[in-house]
C-alpha cells in the first residue's frame, strides 16, 4: 500500500494499513523506507494518500471503488487517528489547537502549517478541526481536499485509543434521511452517485466538516455538532448535512439531523450562541431564482439546546422583504387578492409585468412562473419604513416601500420604476410619502 515500499511488497497495497506495522526493513540506499518509518502516522498517511490519488481521476474527488482505493482511504483515516493518539500519549496536556497542528503535518504541503501573518487563500490550512469533549477526549474532523471523516479519541482501560468513527458508526434511530452512511469510505466513490443507484440524495459522500462544542446535558454527557459539506466538482451552492451528537462514554448518539443547501461564500454559517444553535440555509423563492454564487433566499434553522435535549424551533427567513415581494408576484400571477399585502398602486404597476412573465414562462412549462434571476438588491430601514431596490432579469428594477399597515409590519405601500437606471442598486429613493 505504501508507494515507497520495496518492490517485493507491492502486493501489500490492497491490504489494510496495519499490515505496514509488520513490514520488513528495506534499504535506505535504494530510496526505500524502514519498518519504523512505515509505522509513523505521517509516513503512512502520505503513502496511503498517494495510493488513493492513483485511483482518482484528474480534477475529481470520487475514488474508483476499487479495493485498493477503499483500503487506502481507510488507512488515511487510521493514520489520522493514530497521529492524534500519539500526540495525546506524548503530551497529556495537549489542546485542540495542538491537535490541529499535528493533523496539519500529515499533509504533503505541511509547510503551510507554519505560515504566519496574512496568507493567500490557497495557503490557508483548513484540513482539520478538533474540539475537546472531556478530560483527554477529543472529537476531530479531518479532511483531504473535500474528502473527510470525523472521529473521537480518548482513554479506555488506561490507554488512549480510537473510541468512535463516523465512517463506521452503527445506524442511528434518529437518522430519518439515512445521512450518516454517506461518511462510509465505500460511499466516497463514483458508484454510489451513479444513475440508478439504490442510494437517495444525501446518502452518498464524500464529505468534509467543521465541529462545534455544545453544553453538556443534564447528566453531564458531552454534546457537539457536525456541519458537513458534500464534495462536488462545480458550483458555489453545495449540499450540507447538519447533525447534533451526544457522547455517552462508549459511542456518539445522534440527537438531531437534517440537510440543506449552502452558498460557499454566504455571510453567515453555523453558530452556537446564547443557548441557540443556528444553521444558515439557502432556499428558493417561488417566482424568481438566485444564481449559484448568490445567497438568494436565506433561511435560519434554529435549535434550542437545553439540559433536557434539543428543541427544533424550525426556520425563519432572513430576507422577509424579498419574501413579501415574492408573495406579491405569486398572488398576481394566480389571480389572488393582494389587498392585505400591497396598495392598489403597487398592484397596478406590477400586474402587467407579471402577466408578461407568465406568458413567457408558459412557453417553457405550463404551470411554471418566473420573472427571471434575482439581480441587484439593496435594502435599508428607517424607523418603521423599509426601502427596497429589487431587480430581476424579466421584470427590471423596481423600488418598493414597505411599511406598517394597521399594526401589520409587511405591507408594500408604494412602487416605482426608475427611468433609464441601469446602474447597480446603491440606495433606494426616499419614502415618497414623506
């Protein structure tokens, strides 16, 4: 399995990593490595990574489903765990930050681990994430490119060892979407994603992840969350799976899971603050759409974390002004009343454009409606009045005024089209009512 082993050990490439511990010494004069070097986690990791790379097509991340590829990926994760175990055995006072540095050294370009000060984006090391669950117990996310795993190490019977790995986790009762199996190394290959496969969306990897520590439960059991992203070749909008776990001393137990879409450069991500765990999600509007590298409809999933458990509070919109405009377009297109959300002036201005968009949409699909891709948007609030500059491909640019209506905060009181204005939305006009 190690690319640099003696030629007479070439057949070992298909064997599990632990066989390397028993490899016979080789001559350094011939450029080969010794059994001691083979036992080193860094050497094992890099050799397994090289083997795996031979089973991945150029510019891809999915392995070829061969026994060699699966064994190599298992060997990489085993070496990662052993590197952590070795570090903890050497220094019982090891911190999560120390483990990040240790795992960084596994990568061939480990020189980046020592870069200080401002660095180029391609030099930023984000190959691992470690959190401490208890005395000598750490949860670790390790990934190579976009192929990763999560595991827990800690003491057992007086010895630091691998306690749990998500790549071999038993089925979880609360895994209603079957997402946890996506972390298995055999599902990091192309076969899992092939057309006609038995697996459903979200059940095939590979994934990479960040971790977050949560307060312990009422019985003192550690809890944490995993925010995992699905690897993909192209596109700025990616699938994520979010899971919350409890460490019971023997294994991690799933407390909550779901999956969602995420724009890789969106302003917000996952966060735990003031007893609330939040995940920012990208969703779609009904009458217009966002580009792959746009935030589009931003939603926030909220979980209340209490000593008793995890309470799912559902989602709230972070763009209510765009939701209101979307609702207006939808109602106008379907002949529904808009009296409670828009003034007659707004409805009269927008209705002809919605009719045009509806005719064009029906050329594509009978029951489809779209005013095009969401373009430039600007939003500002002054007191109880919102000013929104809205742009979509097939409807142009419109300035909306949103204000309270008999105690109801969402009411489109005015709309206007700026003549000949093709510049980006900078600042909506002043409230015409003032």
